[in-house]
């Protein structure tokens, strides 16, 4: 029998949904390499970079898909990217940079690379690969953004569409004008079916990255 999948908006009380956040972080690491797992020794830092800011700053804009209480998909997002970026830098990025500087993630080579990107000593940031006009336009005209991943066994089952529809409906309730995202080539057809338009494409570290937008 097929699993019954439910969509849950994560509680603003991060302690109440502690186990969900743990499972969400694990799924992020299991799908973080273009849908495939990243090396397990990178999991802690990867989760700190990609999940912690949403858990700390915008838990009320995050959602999970549950199949028999198992997290099989998630969407992390925020309604105001510019504000989120400012808060993230102070509350999440600066403490993480401090820990990297003092050797907490010495076994993860990406730690130093992440620090160099943040300090703009290395020009390999995916977002900064886009022209400045695009980087200014997206948070202005499409202020919300999202990240989404779905377990490999539950792709093409409608999970991603349900997560996005829930997020977009909540953005409408908040009167947010639009949402943007960045993705590789693989998910582009899916996002286009969901109504997103492609506004730019660049090559970052040899791979195409697409900027997609949706009017809400």
C-alpha cells in the first residue's frame, strides 16, 4: 500500500519539533549533492550552513512532507530575503566563521572555502556568479526564496508540488509579491511546470545554475 503523505508546517518552537529538524538535516545531507548524498564527514558543517539559519530565523516558513511520520521531503524558505541575509550573517555566519577559524571543522576542507567565500577572498559563490543587476532584482521584485529537497524514493509523487503550493499560499496570505530560487539544470522543467520563469543562467564551478522566479 502506498504511503499517505502529509504536509506539515514546522512549529515556531524549534524544541517542540527537534526530531523533525534532525531528520530534515539528515535529508538535506542525503540529497545535497544534486540529489545524491554528500560525504558523511561533511554532514555537520553542511547542516550548519544550509539548515541552521532557517531553524533559527524562519521556522514558520519551513515545511516537511511526512510518510508514516518519516520526513521524505522539506522546503525551507523565508518571505524577505534581504532581511534574512542580514540576520543570518550576524546570528549564524559570524559564529560559524569564528568556530572555523579556531579549528572546529579542520577535517572538512569546505570550512576554509566557506570562510573565504564569505570574506570574499574567493569568488566561487553561486549567487555572486550572477550579474549584479540580477542579484539586486531578485530580492526586490521576488523577495521570498526557497530551498527544497525530496527523498529519492518519493520523487515524481507530487511531494515537491505540494510543498511549494503550501509555501506559495502562505506567501499570498502575507501579501508577498514573489519568490525566487536557484537550481541546477535537472529541476528546471519541474519548476517551470509549477509556474516559475527562468530569468538568468550562469556557469558556477563548471555547472549550470538557473535563477527562477514566480509571481505570487
